[in-house]
């Protein structure tokens, strides 16, 4: 029974981390990754062994050998690699769940972003505040 407690604690820690936002694939633990949709300990180990990832598209290409596009889209609602608004390629922007070519174009059109408030203001012209907040979880200016 004692061996089950650490595993249960790891799962609870994983879900509490996700409550505040996305897990970063470059920093998440095997235990955190293994609890996500379509992931298991083998895939989680593979993700960790191949990091750091310079972009989400690099990890995406690795995972395509085991997961289809629909599974990856669902997975990216829980784990991602933040993309830099000012330097990200369109292919990386398009991997954000729910972002199509038109929205990716809008992300690129307003470059360079000086701060996140500019992102909120410009993208807020096209989607509501809740969607802007969701999209903001995937981006950074670092």
C-alpha cells in the first residue's frame, strides 16, 4: 500500500500544475507527462530523452511516429512548448489548438510585440477575452 502513495501524489501534483496552465514539455517530469491524454511512460521517457526542444514543431515531429494529429491536438491542450510571439514560425503557431491560418496570420501581422498587453489588445479584435486568455497560455515574449 505504501508504494501506491507516491504514485498517487505524483498524479495529484500533475493535475494541480495543469490547473494553473499548460505543462512545459521542456520541464515536465515523466510522472506529469505520463498522466496526460495519449501519453504513457514510454512516450513520456522519449519526450524527456530528446529535450530540450527549440520549438513545439520539433517535439511534434517526434510524436507523430506514435500519435495522430487529433491525439496531438488533444495532448497540446495540456502540454506545450511556449512560442515566442516575435520569432515563432507559422508552423509552430498553427500547432496551438484551435489556431488556423487566419489567426496565425494575425499573430504575425502585429509583430513586433512590445508586451503581452499589446498581444491581448490586437488579438482581442478577433476573439473574445476568454479566448485571448487561452491563447496567451501558449505564448511568450522571452
